[in-house]
C-alpha cells in the first residue's frame, strides 16, 4: 500500500497541544496508508474495523485501545455491516518525549514509547472501557492545553491501559479481562468467587487457567490483591484494622493478619505504625 505523511500543524494551531476527533470510519481503505509527525491514541468505540498497520492486518472491536507512534504506517476499513466509530487523539512528539522521560518508571518502553514492531494495543474490560470513554468525553470539550493532554495520557496509561493485574499479555483474553475486573473492590471483596464470576467460565476452567498463567490458585491471586489494597488503606487511612479487613472482604480478622504477614513480613498494626503519616504533624525520623 502506498504511503503519505500526515502533519500535526495541519490540525493544530500553534497554541494547541492536541486534536480530538470522534468519527465513523469509511467502509473501504483509503487510496494511501499514512504515517505521521505526531503521536496518536485511538479507541474503538463501537462496531468493527480492519486495521492495516506496518504490513499486518488486525480486526479490531469495541474496547481496543492503541498507542500509535509517528513511524507506524496504517489505514482503516470499517466493517460494512457493523460500521465502526472511533475516538482519536493526536498530540505532539514533544509531549510524548517529556512524559516518557519524566515518568520513565511507568512509561519508558511501553504505550506510546514502545519499540515493538506493532503499536502497543490493549483490550479493555467493561470497567476500563467505561473509564476510557469517560476521560475521552472530558477531553473532547476541554481547552486544547498541554496540561489537559498530559493529564489525559497519564490517566490513560496509569488507570485505564495499565490494569496492574500481573497477567501476561499472552494469556486468554477472557482471563485477562477477569483479572482486570478483579482490581475492583466490588469484585475482590467476594474472594475467588468474584474472579470466577467475572470470568464467566466454570470453576474448574478458571482454576486451571489461573494456575497456568499466574502460578496461583484463584484464592491466592485474589488474596494478593486484597492484601495490597489493605496496605494502601493502612498507609493512608485511620479506620480500624478490623474495618480495613472488612473493606477487603475478609470475614476472619485472624486470617487477614496471617495473609498480611505472609505478604509484607509484618503485622498490619506494625505496618501502619511504620508507614502512616499525619499530614498535620511533623514526621519523626526513624
């Protein structure tokens, strides 16, 4: 396929930091594919589309989020029956360079900073898809400032695309989505039953897949999430340890203490003493 290059100055005024578009894709490929002198993020909102990128054809569905780099050559063709609507955000290379440098621990080599042959692609589960749509809608009507595009990209990379589920990208899609859902308090409070319900598969199938992908049983996987959530509460909230245990879905406080000590090497009470800081009192040196 022949190629042309799109230029950011065609879309932006000098004082604008990004361009936002929500559009329906054509049902035929354009005469030429394109690369850019800018970065872009797109989200499939509804329908289906073929995405030809760097010589590979992908079939994309709602919930798929892509971080496209300037060198990526691509083109779209929407499904004739279902059509396709996408959200597209373009931003300057200076913004990407700054964020990758400033937040290298979270972004370097990932998302729009990936050096892989194909753009970094994420399939969002229902909760993350809804969050992505929400932050996109906020950006749509925002002033085209540098602060707003940086805020959008940080939310996208830290709270939407990065589910911190600890699951390999090669794992089954249904299981990855279940693990993403399991980061929600509404799900992990139910324990292994919450993960199994989110997966929508049989108990035995989820157990086999969880053990194969994570090396853990569903209960062990969920308990790690619950205890990590408890640690966040202990570092930042003064509610009682019994209430923290209850917030994580533990019916037995002794069991919570045992799991916490296994994961953090100390009791919840000692962990709190070590990490909780009063913002209205000077911290004491340890």
